[in-house]
C-alpha cells in the first residue's frame, strides 16, 4: 500500500519513520484485514510542527536540509485516553507528548518515544478487547489509530522489555496480537 503512494509523503524526508499519513495508510490496510473500515474523514489533521529534522538529518544530511512537518490525526470523537509508561501508576491523558516538540527528538511526540511497555486505555471500547503490539519505533505513529478499536492497547518494545512475552500475554488478558516492525 505504501508503494502505491510512493509519490506522496509516506516517509519523512529527514527521518526513517513513516509520516502520520504513511502510518494511516498502513492502518487502513490493517483495519480492512480485520473487517473494519477506516476513513480519513473520521479525523481532523493538526500540524504540530513544520521544523522537524529527524534521524537522517542528525546522522547524514546535516545543515541546509529541508525540514519536515509532523501532523497528528485526531479522531472527531476522541476517547478520554489514559496512557501508562513502563508500569507507571500515574496516567497521561494524551497519546501525544507535546513537550517533545521543544526537544531535538520531536518524533517523541508520538507516545513519548521508546518505552519497554506502554499501556493505552480507551474507555470507549469494551474492556475485554486487548491488543498487544510487539514493536519498534515505527508503531508509535500507528498505535493511536489501532487503540481506537480496543479497550486496552499494550505496546512492548523487546529492545527495552525484560519480561517473558507469553507470561505477559496471560497476565494482561491479551486477545489480539500485532507484530509491527
């Protein structure tokens, strides 16, 4: 699906990640495979920066390079999220870390960057539907879409998670699994 949109901005010019649009295209395909419909009309797009210079800029491109913008796709009917990082007992009420836009690593705006375990609660969905995303950082811009369909969405980054996945699945009552690398 990304190849079909190769002329559009599905990857950042200055970073190795999908743009939010690229993540949305992947989400549409994933939703379709699950018998769900996804439409851009369900979201409002918000540009949060036009000054993003990502990992490629930092490592290869250097000064004088173009800048990217970062967009967030906010659902027209946004749930009251509770997001927990690495087992914290204090939730964040947003999927987006706006303070990251003031740092060098602005991609952290998506779910506050890399954590071993992130738990997203969506009270608008049944609590018995629980998704586990085994992931790397590509999932950060994708997970806000997937979390719309589950009471809980857990993201585990095996680079930073020290637990046993089979035990984690049982303990958390996971019903669905997505491997996204």
